[in-house]
């Protein structure tokens, strides 16, 4: 299962013979590519994302990716990822994991948005699922 966010098409002019040049369309690597089946893999502009410290941070990114464009309640995310924790501890864990995910995403961290103070999502305008 692959999810690619923000594929970019560009037109390339190849050198031709004489006055004739050929155009072709090339797909640049997606700014963000996630592989969720098999080993969890995240590529940012075709390069591996730095590893996340915890599996729960990977799961947070996977949940946001599988529901791209749909805001997810922070309370639901905290309860889903840390069911053994009380609400305050779960939200604290969510903030830490979210910070880690954004740091690891680096140049594409702005794809993780907070449509409201209580929700998180991956930016639907940049998603190509």
C-alpha cells in the first residue's frame, strides 16, 4: 500500500536534431511517499525520512495518511494510540509524537496541519492518494 502526496509533473525539453526538439512529461518524485504494507517506509523527495524513535509516531503518521484531508480529533488520536493512558497523558504523548513526526518530515512538515485547535490532518490540497 503506497500513498504519494503532491506528485509534480514537469515538461522536459530534450535536445533534438536540427530545429526539432522533443517534449516529454516527467513525474518528479512525490514530496512525500509512504509505504504502509511491509516495512514502514517514508520517502521525502525520494530520500528516506530519518527514523522515528517510536512505533506510535509511525502509527500517527500512518493514521493521518490513510485519512488524508479528513481532520482527526486529537482526543481520538490520543485514545487510539495510547489507550492505557489517561486523557492528559495521552494528549501529552500525542504532542511529543507530533513534534517528532514534524521534525522528521523536515521540508514537508507543513503537510501536517491543524484545521482547528482540536484536530490534525494531512493537507488535502497537496495529497495525491
